[in-house]
C-alpha cells in the first residue's frame, strides 16, 4: 500500500532516521506530524514541506502529557494512519561502571515512551479497525552487545511489546505492527549516547560514521512499511550476520560478543576508555 493522503506521526523527527523517513513519506504524498524536543529543528524539517506537516513538539518521556499530545495529533486530520515510534537514546558504557539512573532514563525513553504513545493512539485504531504502528528497535533488540546493557534491555523490550501487540491486533482489528531493526546508520546516535555517569558522549563511532546513510535506511523502511512487513532489518556486514547467528548458531554469537567484552574489560583495567570495536558494517 501507499501512504499517499494518509496521516503519519513520527517521533524523533528532527534528525537522523526520523527526519529522513518524514521526508520519504512526504514525497510519497503523506501528511506528517513531526515530534521531538528541538522545536527549531522540527521547524527546519517542516519548512521544506509546508502545509503537509504539523509541528508537535514534546519530550518523549514526559508521560503526563502523552494523552493530551495524542488527542491533538488525532484531531489534526481526524486520525492517525501510521504511528512511527522512533525517538530514542543510546549508551556507551560498561555495566560495572554505569549508574542506575542511566538505566532508568534509557528505559523511559526507549521502551516506556513508545509503549505510552502507542497505548494512547491504539484505541482510535481499534475503533476504526485500521492503522499501522511501527517501532524502531535495533539489532541490539535481538543481540546483546557490550557497552549497551541499558540500550539492549530497552530495545529487547520494544521487540517483545510490539510482537505481543501484533498478536493481539493484527487479525482481530486489521492493525499492522512493524518492528524495525537498524544496525549502524549514519546519524548522531553515538554522539548523543550516554556515558556511565549519564553525561552525553559527544563523539561518534567509526561504525556509525561508516554506516548506512539515513536516507537509504529511510527508503528501506518505507518500502517495508508499504509492503506491510512485520519486521524490517536495516543492517549490513557483521551486524546483519549477528542477527542470523542469533537465530541459527547462538553459541558462536555468544562467544564472539564475550571476546569483545573481554577486550573491553582489559582496556578498562589499563585505564582506557570504553571504545567499541571497529568493524565493517
């Protein structure tokens, strides 16, 4: 199906995958609600597309305003045809060094926020017996990777919630549910990741810098959404291979990730910072 003439709502729409997907949907003829924290960046995205967008800023984990934000979004054009839960934050720290507040913040933003927004929009889709809900998980939503214990926990939770939701609404109400699994995509995700103490990392990874361009990732995602795919993998190289190993040969995958964990532990013992391995993705 095409989203021409349909209404889509994207969180995290001010940059990266969210911005690129908004552009792809608008080019297809959709109307798009742009949400995020940075109003100026949302305005920048909106200015290129005029009346086809609605700037709808809010903090993803401000749970007190979710119901009101959902009502305003639903009222804009009489409903939401596609909800894309994209807003998120990553992590680059070993568990032994990471403060609990970092876990709480990442779980709030990456797991509870998309659940809260989906729960707020879901009744209207059930009533109409139509709609499409998508959530951006990650390769880390199926593969446990060092330096990302909080991120992996949240993204595994995203995978579980949306798998279970699909089971409840796909046949009963005709609502499609898609989970998206990006690997390294060329965005600011690594630079915006949290350190062990909750500060922002501020620098990117080689893997991210060499990753899939955001517009290419968005095109793959939109093609999968149009096809009604339940899962969309946007990954190459080692990351795509890790997903296959998780399914076919988990023991080999666990050995591989344990070796990387041992390398990071040794670096920590020598007083070096937690830097991910440089792999081709």
